């Protein structure tokens, strides 16, 4: 496939990513929406339709939204506000005090605290600690610890290691609890039908790994490494089949254009992300930045396989191309498993691929210019002879 066609696919294939790159000021657009990202984001008190806000902290204090609000950051704090549709919140800490939500509340955080003055249709929360004291028509929570002290005018399902049903809790429908131990239920809680299912205690990955012996950890590391060696080797074989000419050309480039290939690889590796950040700061060019970013990520995913296959051909020129590619990739994958060295190798293989792509594009351009100049010279000579 020609590089021009690849470039077009790169620019066109990642348009969706730009929609995830916040690059707008905290003002409403013509549709009444707010799309903002900053260190600290504060939604305005004047009414707006909907909002997408991302930052270190997102605050919604005394705001009114007719549509939905999506907030993501280190902390999300909502107080004295109303939302016409649903709230989507993801952060380390989500706090909702005195918020009226006509739709549902979806929250994912380490700590979720929803007070008694908050009202929503359905509440769906997952995290480490979930505390709900508000009013909803449906409730589902999955966490390490869940405290229910609010009113559920319907069914509630709780999956947690520790469950506490407080005095003020009211569940008019069915309360289903899945936990390793019986929940702590206050005698003053008003419950409809109640069912309990004892399950095995959930452990975090860190807790599981801590219980593994040294031998098990080493075995896990080796099996993971073998898997990636096998997977990347198959990918390398696919590259040899589809892009064998590019592997041969990159091998020649590293011998004949060593300095340009290394320099362009290093510069582009650091310059492209910086350029994308600059583009993201503009409204018009943000979509282009998103497309280039996705293309950049996809390109780097092939770095190890491409570099290993290319260097394999360089080091073992008389060996079968598929075998040399497999050996080259396997060596790089083993190097990636070594602490510190693996980081250096990961950066180097990406720089190698970027350097080749840029140099190949540049050489093709020079060849086209030379061919065009030669064609023009031939035409002029023919016209002179005539």
C-alpha cells in the first residue's frame, strides 16, 4: 500500500478520537451546550442544556442543566443543582449534595457520597465506598463497602464485601444483597422483600498478587513474555507477507541513511505529541489532532514487530526472511521484559518505525520531483528538436 494512501487512512480513521479531546472554553455553544477541560472546571450558574466537563476537579454549584451532564476528573462535586436528564460522573471522589436529577445517576469512583437531599430516577454506582442517602426509584451498587440510608421507591441490589442498611433506609420493593457476610441492618429500616446471597469475598488484583509466591510471579512473567513473543512473531510474519518491500527498504535506510533516519525518528517521537497538544487548543484543528493522534498510536503499535523484522533481515541477510523476522522480534520482546532496558527498547523501536516512515515519504517525494523534472526536460528537448 502506498504511503499516500496510508496517510489518508490515518487522517480519516481517527476522527472519533477528537471528540474525546476537550478543547473548548467554558462558554455555551449555539446549541446551549458546554464542552470544557481545564485544571479546575466550574459549570456556570446560568441555565444551559448539557455539559461535558473534564479536569482535576469539576464543580457544579447552583447550576441548571436541561439535558445530561458528564463529568470526569480527580474529584466531582455537585451541590444545589438540577439536571433535566442524566448525570454521568467518573472520578476518585464523587460528591452530590442537594442535586435533583430527572434521569439516572451513573457514578464510578473510589469514594461516592450522595446525600439525603439528592433525588434521581435510578442510581447506579460502583467504587470502593458507596454511601447513598437520597431518593430514587431504583438502586444498584457494587463496591467494597456500601451504606444505604436513603429511600428507594422500588428495588435495590447491592454487591459488596460490607453492607450497612441504616435507620433511615426505606426500600419498598425487593432488596437483594450479595456479600460474604450478612449485612448490618438497623431495626428501624423499612424493607419490603429482602433476600441475601452469600458469595466469596472479592479481592483486588494487588491482594491476589501479594499472595503469589516468587516462583508463581516468575512463572507468570515468563508465560506473559512467551505470549507476546508468539503474538508479535505472528504479526511480524504478516508484515513480511504484506509489507516485505518496506522491511527491505527500511533495512537499506538504516545502512545508507543512518543519521537522517535516527534524527527524524527521535524528533518526531517527541515533536508529534507536542504538536498535537497545540492543535488541541484550537477549535477548528481539534478534529484533525484527534485523527492524527489515533494514527500515531496505531503506528506505534507495530513498532516492535516492524523493527524486529527489519533488523532481523539486516543481521541475518542469508536466512529465510520469515525466520529472521521471528528471531529479531523475539530478541526485542525479551529485551522489553528487562526493567529500565525495556523502556529504552520500547522507545527505540517506535523511533525506528517513525524514522523510516518519514524518510520513506521524503524519498518518494524527491523521486517524484526528479521524475517530473526529467519528464519536463525530455519534453522541452523534444520540442526544441522539432
